[in-house]
C-alpha cells in the first residue's frame, strides 16, 4: 500500500532523490508530513503545483492519493 | 535530372514519416533539422507558406551545458494540446513541434517549430505563439552547468510578458 512521490526540477535536489515510496492513502497533511520541512515550505508556494495520476490538481490541498498512485511535485517551470 | 530530383524527394519522405496534421515529439538525442523540414514541407503541399523556428543553446559566458528535464505524464500531452490550440486558432494546415530533453551543449538545437498555413501571416503568428508558450508555460525544468556547478533557471520576466500577448 504505497504512493510514489516524484520530485521534479530543483525539488529533486532538495529531496536528494528522484522518487520515494510513502504509505497510502496520502492527503495534503500527509504529504506535508512526509516531505520534511524544507520541501513542505516550497509546497506552500502558490507557484508550486501537485499532480496526481498525471493530472495537475486545481486545488493541491484536496490531494487524495491511493495505493499505486503517482504524485508529482512540480516547481515553477523554466520553459524550453 | 527532373526524374532524379523527384526520386530524391520521395526517398527523403520515406526516411522520415511525420504524423499529420500535428507532429509533436520529445527527443532525447539531436534532431535532423533539414530532414524534418523537408518532410514537413512535403506533408503540407496545399499550404501557401511554411514558417520554421530553430532554438539553440546560446553560447553564453561560462555556460558549459544545459539540462532539460520533463515529466512524462504532463509534458508531451501539454505540448500536443498546445499544438492543437495553435492549429485551431491560426487555421493551420499543420504544425511540427519537436523539443529536446537531456543534456545539451552550446550551439545544439533545443527546439524546432514549423507551421504550415494557407497564408503566411497565420504561419508566422502560430510559430510565435507556439514558441512563447513553450518558453514559459510548458512542463520543462532547466539548469545550466557553469564553472561553479549547476544552477536552476526560471523564466525571465520577458518570457512571461511574451506569453501575456496572446491572452
């Protein structure tokens, strides 16, 4: 029973890894707790998005990921 | 001679098959620009004009390399949606949107956009529209390696201003 967290861009450097398995189910409070204070502070920034199952959440605090879901943490894009 | 040219053109098309009307790709290796544009031109023989833009890694100070990362479930679908929007908005016959990911060095191609339309204005504007959106609204994260290590890049204010022109 796990959710895969994916760290993109600069968040990968902060996490020190590209992905991490965390226990399912996972909601916003659970996510904040799992990622540690440094990444949690980034997640509070409006410009940082969260995607679940390949879809960007309109309201990231409504996150509800279940077993097998992939949750991506998306810092501001830098463009191509 | 004429026969020979026709023969060459056919074989060029056969080597590189494009999907029409929209050909959108993420590439992890270099792109063959001439071949892509020849195939795009051949695929849109009803167009009155074809415009293309090639973006390259700018040789800039001590920048040694550029790395672009993406997120598979979002990046390519987002580019396809963008190309479809451009096709509708500018009444295009077709568009080609190719973007590199991975590590590139100065002078290498990053992005190739081509648009085909009945009239040139639509082709020019669509290429501009596609580039402005790719530069600041597509799901890419970019970092540069300079003499003192890797640095993450955020879009310049000018990139956001360029994007706002289309709202």
